[in-house]
C-alpha cells in the first residue's frame, strides 16, 4: 500500500508555499542520491515548477540494458487556486499520484526492490494557478501553455506513457476511483490494453472501469474543439503509446473544488501505476499490439495530422 506516501506528499502539496524544491527535499530524504531535476518555467498566466525524477532499473537503458522505459506524467492545471480558493484543489490529484509513485519507488530501492526498467516521473507544482469557465463545472487553468509542458515532460527515451489526471468535471465517467482510457498512438485511438485491464482487476479487486474518448480529445489544446480535459494531451507530442489514468467521481466536481480529493481513490490509482511499471519493465505488459498497429497504418494510412492543429485558413 502507498497510504504513507500519499499522506506525506499531500502534506507538502497542500501548502501555499508548495514548490518543486520542497518536493525534491522530501524525495532526497528518502534517497539522497536520487536522480531529480527541478526548475521553473514561465507563461502568460504565471509560472510553475517542473520536477522530473528518473528511477533507474536493474536492466534499464540508463544502465546499458534493454528493458523498456515507462513514463508517468502527473497532469494538472494547479495544486491550488489561491486566493480564489483556499487549500488543495481536486485538480491537484495528478501531481499527488505521480509523486506518490516516485516516493514509493525510491523507498523500494532502499529496501532492495528494484524494477527491471527505468521509470521516469514528471509533473508540475503550482499552488496559485488560475481558473477558467467550463461546463458542467469550472476547470483549473494552466499558468503555462500546455505545449510547453509537453515539451518539458516528454522525451524520446519513453517507450510508453501513463498520464494521471483528475477527470471529474464531466458527466460521462460516473464512478468513484479511477478509470483508464484506450491506448492512443500517433493519432489512432486503439483498443484497450488487456494487460492493463488485468492489472486493474488485480489492484482494485473489481471489474475495470474504462472511460470513452472522442477524436477531439486527442487533438492539441488551442484548436477550439471540445476536450474532455488535458489527460491525453501528451499523445499529441510523442509517437509512444499513451494511456490516460483518470481519477474519477460519480458526479461532476469542479477542478478548483477543495476538499474533493480522496486518499482511497488516489492511492488506488498510484498502486495500479506502480504495478504497471513493474510489469512493463519485465516486458510482461503491453499498451498496444505493434503488429496490429502496423496493419492498421498499412490499411488506412497515418493519422499523425491529428497530433497537429490541422488545416489553417490562409
């Protein structure tokens, strides 16, 4: 269980002075030599701290091995909407889950439990993010353009990406806990990974929840189309397979709502991600069928134009 890490990370993030540096200090108390990078990026609506953690695997690329690398991205607008709202907002769960996984992986290494492949974790830390109008409930907004966040958090070493994001501001996911998406790769919405469904059943003890995607959801923000939220935005900036891990609720909850985070739901999502990372590094978990992907491209062509802003008026 990751309850200890959830509580410790939450205590750091639920603070008007939360910062990447404070998170780094916490993680270094667990493992002083951890591979951590922290820096600030600025945007039109403010700034945020980017934090990146690489947890080296026994047979990972960083040690000259051939085990695949999985990326875990915590997506959010902000941890808080101060001064409009006081406290940790619902939207912050993406960062909470991702950093909880990082803390657990470092603790596991101290105890002699190392994964086969490298694990890369990235998220941003902003306790004073803006909000924006959205139906059916208000969203948190990003202080920095999302394309910039993609640029900072995604790299070519990633063989697969899990994106964890609060996804409660809708009426299409009607359960508390978390849900996964179909795999998205290079503009295609592929079938749901059977391996991920198996892991989800094991970690939750329940039938798996899968949330629907529309074509609009996998196109870049800024094209004036509807998006469920930003959970699949990393899929616009990589050719690696991407799966969304949505922290969910039965009813629509505003991203800027406080008091809406559940340690049961976030711990469950973190535990699922951890088990997926274990299996992925051992090459026992696949997010998509590579042979079928090659066949669909040969039959219908590339769909990478959906990763762009498409046709623009002259």
